[in-house]
C-alpha cells in the first residue's frame, strides 16, 4: 500500500530537501509531494496570520481533503523589535547579505530570533499551526551563501561560532527553527495521521 | 445637485486630511467619503501589484459601481535597493524613527525615494494606476513626529534643509510624492468624471 500523500507548497528546493530530511526521508510513513503554487503573502506583524492566509489559498487551489502545509520563516532582529521578520526574504533578494549585516553596524545588540511557522490543513480541512524558534547572532557572512541568510546567522546553541551555513545538516536540523517546527508537525502526523 | 461621491479607503486621518486638501477641498466637484476598510496588503516588490490587490478587495467589499481608490506609500532607500519600500509603515511602527535612521549610519548614501501609488476603480469597475515620486535624504528626526516618517525625510526640492514635517502643508503637497500622485488622479477625475 502506498503511503498517504502530503503536499508541501514551496518553490524553494533547499527548503524541500531540508523538510524531507526532517520528516524522516525515505523511511517516513508519508510521501511528501511538492507543489510550487504561487501564493500571495500578506503583510503584517503576525506570523501565524501570514501562514494561515497562505494556507487558505493553497487549500482553495488544491481543494479541501488533500493534506497540505505551507511554511514561512522569519528573521527577527532583537533591536528591530521583530523586523525584518517575514520580510527578510525581500531583504536578502534586494540588498544582499553584506548590507543586511551593515544595517546592524551601529547597534550593539546583534541578537536575532529565527522563527518558522507551519500552517497545516489536514484531510478534513482543519487548520493547525506549529512554530519553532531559535535565537542567535547576526555575523559577517561565513560559509556557503546558497541558502537564504544561513551564512549570517550564528545560533546560540551551535559550536565553534559556526553559522547555519557551516554546520552539518543533521546538526543544524536538531537546533534550527525549521527543525523544531517540523519536529512538531512530524509528531502530530505520526500520532494522528494526515 | 450633490457632487458625485468617491470613496477613499484609509484608516489614517492625516492621509485623509492631506488628500482632501490636494483634491480641492470644499471647492472640489467630488465628495470624498472615507471608508476605513480593513484590507490585507500583499508582500512583494511591485508597488502597483500591492495597490491593485488592495483595490480588488475594496471593490469586492463595496460592490462594483462605486468609485473608490486606495493608496500606498513606500519609502525606498537608495542603498537598500528599494527597501524598506512598502514595509516602511511596519518599520515606523515596530522600531521607531530613530532606529530607522540608525540603520543607515554606516552607509554613505542616505538617499531615498518616496513613492505613492494610487489604485482607482471608476464607476464602470475599470482600474487605473497613478504614481508620484519624490527624491530626498534620510536625516535625523526634525519636526513633529505625528505623521509617519515625515520628520526624517528631507526632500531635494525643499528649502533650508526642511523635512516634510517642518514644511507648510501647501508647500509639501506641491513637491511630495502624494501630492504628485493625487494631482494626476485629480486631473483624471476633472477631465473624465468618476
């Protein structure tokens, strides 16, 4: 018997790989199916609201009854009271990592929270939210720059001042905001089914 | 005969006052009606797209046939390649003006464009876009701080290094991005009717 399908809406190949790994890879009792739907993201300080609005669109596009989740990852500077937050992807895209670090030059506190919010619609069309959070420091880019802002974020729980970009994937996933959020989703799915 | 009504969707009393003044005040052949609808704003680099998505919601809420417009004002730092842009309101709200200025401390170029985008739906349900743009410099807050980021924006076309906040309203409206955008809407309405 084939395993139940769960749709992950993302256009980001790196996220897809990471989430597949966190959810158990080939040994998972679920098959992760990618749909790169073009979902609008609303503005707003509330991360849950942003994720739920995206999920609503995904459910409308795919039809109720298909388990589906979306995720949104925010990078929140302590000094900026939570910003850039969900807008970090636009900052990475428009300014690049070097200038993002430079924005903080004259602030003493370089602390930042990374938060991943997952909004999941189960096969009955019920919505669930899972969130993971990891604190760290914004540092000059160190490591490969091919995955968002991973090379400028040094988690407090890491070792040897390594940024996410320098860490082994297994180590990163144990302490990362995305790892933590998806561990909750995984537990939910394993206990409850899709 | 009463003048035709045009709905302006905003919850910002200062914007409403300013736009009423720009469109001709009591001598206008139109009556400006305020509706503080709660419209979602999508994320995205494209200012027209953000305004059109808001307008679409306003038309859905009010019904086709009622002339209505929305506006969105972005503040785009030259060094940030257009950001914070449409997100500037969240930065003002979350960080405050002092920290916004401080973000630019280590950048030599303090230049910024202010852009107002108006999306207007006429009585036939046709959409129109008007945009106004003003270049200036980000400076330490100078003047009243009760209207967004007006006290940290010093327009190139101003006098005596005055920020928007220090200028007489009539002078500001002549050179401001909002004045320019609404001058186009006004001309359109005067020539074509609502």
